[in-house]
C-alpha cells in the first residue's frame, strides 16, 4: 500500500551513514548498537510531530537496542519471481489449501455471515486471501518469519537506503497503532517488511482499513480471526468491490482469434466478447452477459485465457500481481465447489528475469517499439511494444515476453 508523507521533513542520514561505515569496517557490535541507538533518539521528533506520546515511544523501543541483521539480509536479497504462473498456482491453490479453506469456511460461518452481509464481499474471496497471505494463520507460529514490527521497520528506516522512506512511514503508523492501544508492543509482530497478522497488513493499511468485528473495542488482526477477515473485506469494499459479481472467467478462444485483442485494458461486455469468439472454457453461458471485462493471456497464446472483471483489479489492490489475483480468484472458486482450470499451463514457459526484461525493453526501443521506462517490469507499455513488434514480424501478437522472443530480438530479427 502507498505510504503517507512525513510532514515534508527529511531525517539527517548521518546516523545511518555512520552505522553503514561501522558495519563495513567490521567494527564491534557495541559501536553499531550505539549508532542505532542514536538514530532512535533522533527519530523521536518526527514521532512527536504526528502525535505520539513519549510514553508510547519509549514503550515501543524498550528492548529494541540493535538493528535486525536478518531484516537487512532479506531486504538485500529478495529473490526474483522465477515461477511460471502455472507453477505458482499449483502451490497457491493446492489440494491441502482447498481442504483447509473449506474447514475454515465451516468453522467461522457465523462471522463470515456477518462479514459478507456487511461488506458485500463473498466469503470465499475473504478466506482465499487469508489462505494466500498466511496459510490460515499457520505462518504466525513460525519464529523464523514473525518478528518485532518496530525493530524491523526501524532497521529499514535507518539502514536501508532503498526502503528508508517506506520504513519511516510505516514506523510512524506502527507507533500510532500502539498509541491507539489496539495491541501491546510485545504483540506488534509481523514479517521483515512489517506485514502483520492473519491477513498481512502493513501499518498504514491497517490504520486505513482495520475493523473491530466482534465489538470488543480493538481491531486485533493478530489473534482475532473475525477481525482479520473483516479487515480484508473492508479493504476490498473500500476499493470498489462489486457485490454479486465474480472476479473473472476462464475462457476458450475460437480458431483464428485476433490475439492482439488481449491487451489487458480494453473493456467490452461479456456478450461482445462472445460475438468476437470468446467462450467460457467449461461450456457454460455467462450468467451476467452485460458485465464488462478485459481479456488476458497470462502465459501467452499457448496458455489459458481469462476474461477479468472489476473485482480482479480490486484483488490486485491487495497485491499488484496477476498471478496473485488469479490465485485468490481460483482458490475462492474451488472453495465454493468449482472445478480446476480446463486448459493446461504450458510447462516450458518460464518468466524472464528482471535483467532479461530490461534487455528486451532496450532491444525493442532500439527497433522503434518504445516500452517507456526501462525498468525490468512488464507493464502495459511493454506489452503494447511487444504486440507491435510481433505484428510487424507476422508473429502471434499476444504481447507475451518469452525467452524465444528475447532470443529473436538479440539475433537482430
């Protein structure tokens, strides 16, 4: 979620620079801890400026005497997403997760009845997000994953140049959570990046969307499952969830279908798509033919195709990745008794690395097919450039950045 500003103030980086220098020179832990302690002392004016009391600040940092080296290691070595969409979905929508999800639907039925009625978000979607985010809370018992949010965010704020602004913004929000009394400092735990509770909310998102579902006066997403599920439903509802509408449909395309229509942004009614040669993969009719949808090919023309509706984009407000939204949507369908996808995901389709995508973007731009910024991300501009190149070369214009396409570009084709 986007962070909030810090009143336009700039924190002097001398403490962070000093700490980095100390660590680089291999100095003792005592000096590194002293530099961190100095940073914590210097951050107090920013916390005070947003209404944090000295008592809350001191309680938050009690026992937080050093950086968390594991946070810095994880931040520096985030692995690239190297799984294909098919591989990702096989793990995300596993039989065990479906089975556990159905148990949770039954166990929390009274709470889900209230959540669904109040927020208008299908219970299966909410439970699917819970499963995707924390395996129904299982990861919260893993000490290798769960750590102090205050220490993690202070570590990022003072010592990680790339994430320092994120760390400061989220740290201020975490202090506000403590100030509100929603959770004591020893229970304010989360991931290395500050994602918290059963449904993995960063502090700013928690403040924006948290819900006290059981009326006990606190929104507790760490140990109160109804609160966590209601908070997830509230995020979706406030971001435009359309009650009664699905996330999308797996579809089949008629032979000779113009693949360039799968541009991921042009909306047509389901009945219009049907006239263009798009059918539901399971052979059933579209139940609401006037609903608007976009056509996507997540693995290119050789893989499954989907018509995605407004709710698909709302799910991406939780995690802005097509594979994630497909995982949530499909898991929700399976929890409701739906069948597996009809089409097979191509086993030989592998995603490009960030460096390979950057190389592709540069090669396309050199040939006159601008991708916008060379950033290693496959966004709409990059897919448009790929489609234009494919069309110019008489290829199937599916906009998919494949290894074969990169090799063709590298060879001058």
